[in-house]
């Protein structure tokens, strides 16, 4: 029998006075859970997503936690001008960017033999190149200040194989490599870059795009015998964003272990 889901944690001010940008934060997944946990830890949060209606709904929901409605900026991470506009709006509103959580990614399922170039490029452009674009924009603000944190969201598929996921796995492995390289580039300026690699965090969007059989099979491989709650992954991101990980950079942290 799987262990019970632990109690939702209280905030402890881990991100007090920090300005945190979270991409792909609309909806019910890891991004929105991260935005909420950052608010609960004292941060001023800026959220972005391509889905404007869900973005507005998420901002309204966060207003109930923060007291004030967070800045919500529509942004497609495949469009450089929109990425720049996200960070310009953040600095204009709040004066700085302390933390970037690169959560935007696009999943799909297709065997390579059947995969069109367009599908490959779309997954890579959102998941890997989009992460690069946002990190590059954030570094433009962080490096001159001599401080800042970037947390990229990868996946255990960057380490292990799963049929039908060649494009997504390649993109997430690329996010891991990007994290390590940029961490070395930014270390001299006091900017840290780390990565979280979740295994399985089930939420309504994932449940709506993956078969019940696949989710059950993946869940059976989890060390705890259950999927992660999105806020449990968000807790790892909060740790990496906080001063509690002040001597960590270039690391990829898995949210859970999977059985072979």
C-alpha cells in the first residue's frame, strides 16, 4: 500500500522579499503549484503562460493567497519579443528579478518512425529553446546585479528511456546539460542555476492528455507507490530558489526515485 500523502506545508518565509517569475504557471500543474508555494513563502510572484484565460484565473486564485493580484503576463516562450516583454514588465513593476522558474514545456507522444519534423521542432522549441530564451533574458538582469537564481524544470526522461518520448526526452536531457553549462558561466557573478527532474506528478491536465493505463503503469514504478502532488515538486523548486541551497549550482535534483 502506498504511503499517505503528507500534509500540505506551512510557509516559513524562505523567499521573503524575492521577486520570482514562473513560466507556464496557469492551470493546475507544477507551474501554478510553484507560484502558490512561492507566494506562501513570502515572494512577490510574476506569472506567465500562453493561455490567457487560465492565466487570469490563476492570478485571481493567487490573489486570495497573497492579498494582491500578481502581475500576469501572457508569454509564448518560442517568441523572443514576448520573452523580453515578460522580463521588462517584471522589472518595470517590481524593479528586479531575483528568481526565474523555467517551467514551460511541451509533451507529446509519437514513435520516431512516425514523427514529423514539425512535431520534433515544436517540442524542442518550447521545452529546450524556450528554457534557453528565458534563462538568457533573466541573466541579462541578474548578472549585472551579482545575484539571482534560475531553476529549470526537466524530467526523469532526461535520464531514462520511454517509447514514444524521443523528442521530449531529448529536450529534457538538453535542459539538464544547459543547466550545468550555464551554472558555470554564471557562478562568477554569484548567480546559481539548478534543475529539478520530476518523475510523475499527476494533475488534471496530465490526466486529460495521458491514458489511464499509462499513468497506472508509471505510478507502479514510483518508489512511494504513488505519483507526486504538484506542490511536492514545487517544494523542491522552492528549496533550490531559496538561500538554503546557497552552495548548490549546476545540480539536477530528482523529485523521487523510480524502480527499474
